[in-house]
């Protein structure tokens, strides 16, 4: 698969500091295999099993970008979020996520 080859090249490239796989992937692509192929130290979406484990332990290497980006937007705009319930909705098809 070309995508796995590209991820391997990016993993080995010292000039590449982060890799983000845009989801959802086409149905014929094994999403788990692709996400697992990303070097955990470059997995800026925190989808690699190692990074999910670190997140669950409260020792994240990276924070998942969408919820963290939304939180930063609210904080930087001085929008109070204490004691708030927040839901992030997307138009992507359903897929297995550690946050469901």
C-alpha cells in the first residue's frame, strides 16, 4: 500500500516532526493498520495505541487536535467554559475511536 510506504518515509525523516492522518479513510484502506504505522513520537492526533494509553494515564505526549484546538479557541477568546458541557460533532462517517 502506497500510504504505508509514505508513512514509513515520514517516520524516518528527521525533518518531519508530526504526522496527521486525515480521517475517515476510504473503506478499502485498513484504518487501524495505517494509524498504527505512524511513529508514536510523530502522531500529533494521538491515535496510536501508545499515545491513547498515555492519554488515559494522564501523561499525554500530544492532545487530540480537534478538542484541544476548540478548548484553546474558547480560552483565547475568554469564553468561560467552567462547569460547561461540550459536544464536538462532525460530518465524518462513524469509525472506532478511543473517545466514543
